[in-house]
C-alpha cells in the first residue's frame, strides 16, 4: 500500500470570498505505518482527511492509493468519524457486517468475518446490542471494527477519541495501538492532541494554522511496543515540547497575518 | 451601610439565583407516575362532569344540550338499530382506502424528494401550490368526474392527505446525519444502496408519524364528504340527525368519531413501537 498526497490545495468559496484552507500539502503513508497529522483547530485537518476518503474534491493537486488516483469514496479507504455514526436501527453485529453486505459478501462467510472483528475489538458479548445501549468508547470500537471488517488498504480516522473522557481516551489509545500491531493495518489519523499523536504513531505531520501546510515531519523514534508510562520518558517529552513549540509558533504567526 | 446589606439578603432560605425543585412544572422531564395518571383522569372526568352538571341544572334546553345519559342511550339505540356499526364501518372503509392509496404514493415520492435535489426541484413547486387548494373545494369537480358513489369520497381523502404526507416525509429525510450517508460510501455503498438500505430504514419512524398526524385530516374529509352526498356513514348520520333535531344522536356520533381517531392514533404508536424499537427513547 502506498498512499500519496502531492501538492494538494483546497479553497472554499464563502460569503467573505475565497478561503484558502490547505496549501501545498505533501504527505505519504506506507504499508503497515501509523501516521498522524496534528494541527490547530481550523487548520483543515478534517478537510484533508475527507479528500483522501474521496468525500470532498481537491481544488488542485493529486491523491493516489497504489498509484490509482482517488476520484470518490470506496471501501479501500475505511473511515472512522469522531461522531461514531453507527446505524441506530442495526445491532452491533449488523453494523460491523454492513460494509461486507454492501459489497455482496454472502452470509456464512460474512458472519464469520463479523465474529472475527467483534473479537478483535472485544465486543463479542454485545453482538446483539443496539448502538444506544453502548458507551462512547464502545461505540467507537464498533465503528473501528466496521471499518476494519472490509479490510481496507488504509484506515482514516478523524479525531476518533475527541469526544471521550480522559480515562476512556487513554484506554482506547492503548487499544488502538495493540490493534494496529496485531492487524498491521496502515493508519492515517488526524488529531489535535499532541501526546496522542506521539503515543500512537511512527511519523507525525505537523500542520501550520490556516492555511494548513506541512510545517515539519517528525519521526517518532520510540519502541513500537508502548504503554502509557512512556509518556513520562524524557524522549517522549522532548517530542511533545518540539511539536507544541511548532504549533504555538504558527498560531502566533497566524495572528500577525490576520 | 449595614442596613443595606441586610435588606439585600434573600427572604427565603433558597440559594440566590438557584433553580428551585418542582414536580408539576418540570420541563421535558418525567413526573411521578401517580401524578400522571391523576392528571390523565382529570382530563377526561372534569369535562364530562361539567357537561353533566350543566345539563342536569336545567339552565340549558335539553333539546340543545342533551345529558350524558341521554347521549349514551342514543348511542345504544343507534347500535340496536344497526346504524352505528354500519356507519362506522362505512366511514372507516372510505378513510382506509383513501388514506392507504395516499400512503402508498406519498412514501416513495417523499423519500425521493428528500433524497434527490433534482426530484425536489421538479416536484416541490407544484406540490407547494396544490396543497394550498382546500381539498373540500375539489368536491364539485370530483362529483362531476367520478359520480356520486364511493370514488369521489375516496379521491377527496386522497387529495387531502397525499401532499402533506409527501412534504412531511421529505423533511424527515433532510434530517438524516450527513455522516451516516458518507460512512456508507466509505464502506463501499452505491447510491441505490444508500437509498434503500440507509435512508429508507432511517425514516420509517418518521413516515409512520406523518401518517399518524395526517390521519386526522382524512377523518375531517370523510365527514365533509358524507355530509354532502352519502347513504350511510357517520357524517351522513349527523346530517340526518340535524334534520330531525336529534342533538343526542349528533353528540353520540361525535364521541364515536373522537374515540375512533384516538384508537387509530394508539394503533400507529403501537406500530411504531413494535417495528422500530430503536427509535423510541
Ligand atoms: N464546506 C465548507 N465550506 C466553507 N468552509 C469550510 C467548509 N468546510 C470547512 N470549511 C472551513 O475550512 C476550515 C478548516 O476546516 P476543518 O474542519 O478542515 O478544520 P479542522 O482542522 O478539522 O478543525 P478542528 O480541529 O476544529 O476539527 C475552517 O475554517 C472551516 O470554516
Ligand atoms: Mg476537524
């Protein structure tokens, strides 16, 4: 798998005129990588991810997956939204299997795949529960299982834990990291939580404030087996200070420009 | 200055500016079950009591305001003569057929208009105009076109409900979270799958609710149609009773109409509860 975004620009037409949101974005994700993009609110992170998913069209520039240009949404790029967006009338198992059903996978095989991914996210006992009976963390695990069940080439996540409380968030980060190591899925995740990005990823793209562009690519040289205690290590804190300083700098620049 | 300070102290023991607890005036919260039942009983018993009181005081001519007992007796008499069941069934038949046809047409059109901007642009202007034409104004035309039997009455109910159903269903589709549709695309869903497997199940509770609300309009119209031209039906019974100055029969028919409507309302609520348990809080 090779996801490549090159010279990507995006502007929206608003009542105040043209709004440049993304400026010359270049990034890539390789097979089995966990990559994060961090940036201030309004720096165009969601817009970037939506264009990779094919839900929005770039103003100019190119997005390719394995050399194929992205022209619309497809099952090869799974997406997890911050707001879970589960189908409320379907049970957990039906939610997880829905993508497979849409793609025409027949029943015995589908049930088997659903059971497998429910097990991966630890929700086997809740197979017949409805989304409204689940907590936020559990809902997000269902959404992740649903995206993974289609075995996408790359999993796109837009602040998946943004709506969770601190403890649940920490549990979910650990869960996602373990899941990534077990399944070897390539992940591109968007967040504004710097510690989350360092804890999870191998590479981080730090975006500038609006218009968003890649300010620095940070290689996270931490062991791939991580627990939350790693956040106390000096190396981790060094990364955090570096990225925080970058973000602080661009937001100050932003104020001067505006 | 000390006197000022004591004057500004609140007189009651409540925290200043705090929200005081209440039972009766709770907003969008549950009230105790026994209070709920008591209020429900009051809502029926008090109007009935006032009616009984006024009619038994003898200040109003019983020809104009029959007592609840007289009306009950009138209902029993109508039932014994076989009119009550026959009229009720006839009115129910007309409403049933007219409303069923309207539902059958309005659900797919409403969903299509909510889903596709193109179809909405095509149909919304004409529906927006036609729905402001009062359905009873169509009666003369319907009588000319369709005769005096059942077709014009059924057509009237159809015309009077189909447009409101369509517009309410269309609005419900607009409230589907965009992300639910986008999620479906990223799971490999095609447009027809989004329409039939996401949008349609999502709006079924709203469709049932639109039907429940618009059912009332079809009961209005069946009575209007029967007042004008019919051999039987509750509306016909009311207009006959007027000719013979039988206010007790009129009251009896009105109460039957109210009860039927109430039962249909409950039926739709029950249907919603068993078919879409996920949509009930
Ligand atoms: N459809 C749209 N039309 C006009 N402007 C838009 C549209 N979508 C996003 N924007 C603007 O683009 C900018 C970037 O939005 P985006 O949601 O991508 O930011 P973000 O980095 O995800 O922010 P956050 O961290 O708050 O989620 C914002 O200023 C927003 O107002
Ligand atoms: Mg965002």
